[in-house]
C-alpha cells in the first residue's frame, strides 16, 4: 500500500495537540530516523536546538549559511555549538550560482524587483535547503502562529508535497511569552541583535529593526508588500 502522507500528518497533528513541545520533538526523533531541523538561529530555533541538545535526540541540526548573514548570527552559530554541545551542519550556496546572479541582477538585486529577490533567496536559501533535505524523511522548523498573518494557521504536522516528507512545527502554539520564559529558564544563547529591535533576523541586507507597534516580521524585506514577504522556504511552491 502506498504511503498516505496527508493521512499520517493528520494523525500526528492530532497526537501532538496535547503534547508539550519537548515530547513532540522526541516523538519525531523516534518515528523518523532521518529527521533534519533547519535553524536560522532565531529565538524559536534556538529553543528547538536547546530541546534537541538537552535530550541528545537523533535529529540533524542544519543551517543555511547564505553568505549574507549578520556577523552576530555567524558568531552565534559557533557559540551555540560550544555552549549546547551539538553540531550544526552548514549548507552554502554554490559559487557559480552567486556569480550568475550577480551578473544578471547585481549583488544586491533583491532591492529592485520581487523577481530579483526571489532569485536571490532561491540560490542562497532554497537550493541549499534542497541539499539539506535531500535524504531527510522529516523536516523540523520553528514557525509560530503568532509570528505573522502568513503563519497564523500552521499545524504541528503537515505533509510537504514539495519535499516529499513530513514537516513539523513543534512550537506552532507557543506565544512570545512562552518562548521568552523557555529561553531564560534554560540559559539558551540568543542573538544580541534581538535586544536592538530585531525580533526576526534573516540576511543582513534584508532585515531592519522594527519600530514600536510593528509586527515581529515587519523588518524582513520591509520594502515589499506583506503578503509577498516569505523567502519561499515555508511557502508551498
Ligand atoms: S534574504 Fe535577501 S540576501 Fe538573503 S537570500 Fe533572500 S534576498 Fe538574498
């Protein structure tokens, strides 16, 4: 009988509704031998890394090192490895893709058109992500429903047709307060930029500090309309 990803996702989603986040992640590690967690080193992702490290769960931790990260984020990769005693595998864009992009759009071509921005995210994020997930049977991410309009209905488990695997959002129902308490209580290292008005941190040229009253992700690709502001990692293709 063929594998019915949608049906399995519905069952897992129901099962996870009543579990704390730590048990959701443990369940993933037990049921999926090739689970990969992709971290952007944001607070949500640092919390998940902390949960994986604490229980020494068999989940690969991977990050997309785009080549345009803030120096603070690069430092945090190193600090996290040392402090939490885990490995973080780095996936980089191809030199040839960067050269082609630069000749077609210019190094910072993402500012001038949505197409130019998507093309940059494609070579610096999507292709390395495809590489990171090439052997995975499950993909863990740190999306929370509160983060933005685009993320307001993310389930705990969903079948990804694009990557042909089960995708998990174990912190989907966490509030900002839940996250802050967890980080403080578990001494989780976080990016110093958060204290300077950056609740959501991506690549340096595409992230600005937010103003009081703005949404958490308002500083990401701020020059575009809100409904277009995802990099494609978590959008169905
Ligand atoms: S966030 Fe900006 S710099 Fe980073 S990959 Fe996307 S367009 Fe390129």
